[in-house]
């Protein structure tokens, strides 16, 4: 992060956002998980972090059974095990 310019990965940050990200990074070693309804960036890593390994396995099993084609892929998507859709 280029703190002098307030940029992260080439994107201009809003006022105070750089400070919040630095504080969050400093607290990271002391945290576990996250609140799924408040994921700042919806990435596969953040979704995995929001659930315990047991819950993620259960949710993945549900996804495999009811949405193997990943039709419902928006908002905190849990990837199905097999991405191929059988017709």
C-alpha cells in the first residue's frame, strides 16, 4: 500500500480507509473468522474465513446437492465441489 498517496493496488482510497485497513491488518493475528453479513470484500478467501471448517463443509454439501451449477453465485458465494453441470 502506498500510504503517501492513499492508494491500494492502484485504487484511490476514501478518506480514512487507509487508516482502517492498517488497523485491521494489525489486529488480524488476534482474530478468527468474520461476520458474514459484513464482508468488506467478497472474495472466496473472505467467505471461507467467515465460516468454521465444519460449517463450510456442510454448506458446500448443500450447495453440491441443490446448486451444483452455481446458479446462485452472488453475495458471499460458496463454490460447489464440482463446477460442471449435468443435464
